[in-house]
C-alpha cells in the first residue's frame, strides 16, 4: 500500500510539474508575441515598415514595450549600417585615387571624397542622437531632448542625401555610381525609419 501511495504521489508530482512548465512556456510565448506586436505597431508608422520590423523584431525581447529602448536600438543599428555604407564609399574612393581612370577624372575622386566626408558626419550625428536619447531619464526637459534627437537624425539623413547629389552633377564611372547609390539609399531608408520612430516617440 505504501508503495502504491508513493507511486501515486510521484505521478501527481510529475503531472503538476509538467503542467507548470507548459503554463510557463505559454506565458513566455505570449509575452514574446506581445513584444513583437509592439515592435510591429511602431514600425507601421515608418516609411518602410517591412525593413523596420525585420531589423528590430530580433531585439523584441530586449525592447519589450519600451519606446526609448526601441529608438535606442534602432539608432545603434543605424550607426552600424552607416559604418558599413561608409566603408564601401571609402574603398571606392581609395580605388579611384589609385586607378588611372580616377587620376584622369579627378572630379570622380573629389566627389567620392566629399561623399565619404558626408557619411562620416552622418555617423557622428547618429551617435550624438544616441547620447541625447540617453539623457532623457536624467532631465526634466524631455520634449527638448527628443527634439534634439530628431534634429541629429534629420541632419544625418540630409548628409546621406548630399553624398549622392554630387553624382548627378558630374559624369562618373557607372559601376561606381551604382554601388554608392545602392548603399547610400539603403542607409537612407534605415535612417528615415529611425527618424519616424523618434518622431512618434511618446515618453
């Protein structure tokens, strides 16, 4: 009889543990889904919702439902994308400097150099936006700081656009123009998305 009670108790214990595991898993899954819904809703206000959600949904468990964290992560990813794009422009600039075609067409090299400088400025401005955003919790003038963040990101977007403007004014290597235009336009889309998230920031 004692052995029977022991076996019965063991079965009940296993059942309860199993039930709790399922409940915990379901709860975690529900929270995860809610966080992704928060990110998706926020991204719906951007110029490219699909790209926004694709980049930020991976971080939904970190973002949770925190709009400041959402914008901070968006800015951090933006800086990373800006660095990658700037690297592409820099390599093309150095290649143009070394090539015979580049030495003949000095305007192409100068335009690439100007583009590179604009991209570096964009990185600085995006970093400044992150710094400004981090001061929100320590300041009473929230609206002013959010406006400053928006200004920094807007400036970065302007610099990205200025980078490609030069290619419309001077004849350059088609492949070079294509590569620069592609990476800068992709970056500009990311920056535009970030700006939209910040513009809609409520804190």
